[in-house]
C-alpha cells in the first residue's frame, strides 16, 4: 500500500478509495511564464516535448484537446522548417551582399535577404500560434481533470438527408 501511494505521488496522480474501488484522478498541469516562453510541469517534473503532452491528454479521449495538441505540433514543425529556410536564405543573401564585389548582383542578393527575413517572420508567427494552441490544449486538459468541463455529448445525426427537409403536405 505504501508503494502504491509513493508511486502515485511520483506519477503526479492522486488516488481516492470509494466503496472499496480505487479511482485514479490526474492532477492538473502547472504553467509558468519565463523569458524563454511558457514552461509546463506536472508534479515538479518539467514537460518538454509533445510526447509528454500526448501521454497525458490522449487518455482523456477529448476531441478538442487532441485537436489543439495536434494543431500545436503541426504548427511547431512547420514553423521550425520555415525558420530554418528563412535563416538560410537571409544568411545567403547577407553574406553575398557583404562579400560580392559586383554591384550588378546586389539586387538579387537583396531579394534573398528580404525573402529570408520575411519567411523567418512568418514562421515565427506560425510558431507562436502553435504555442497558443499548446497552451489552450493544456488549459482544456486542466479543466477536464478538475471536473469543470466535460466533453461534449455526441450529436445524434439523422439517418438520411430526407429527414432534414420540411415535410411536404
């Protein structure tokens, strides 16, 4: 029993016994703003990569939290690739502007420099949107864990399209 209690504290979960049955209750993710961005932790352990978040959020089977986390992961990947391409383009154009002696090619290098800076800016904005989506997924997880919000009930869809039409007289 003591091992079970210690294990539950280490994993960031607490258990309660009701009518002889053990029910596991997950604890909320703590958020903290720092100069590097938002930091996430659970029971004192820092959550770093998307796999940590998926391991926590997917067992809840909440479509909204899963959608937000997938959106955050996609936007982070696209933002990283865009930042890399933008930095390479800006570096290429800037280096050739500095070291190329031919004034005729300066306009071409200036295009690379400006395009790289623009791509880097757009990729940074996309990465910021990914960070917002990750924060919203964590907040959704916290609301579900605290019991403040439940998943939406499944909609009953009509059996066929004819039932959506007004009845003819």
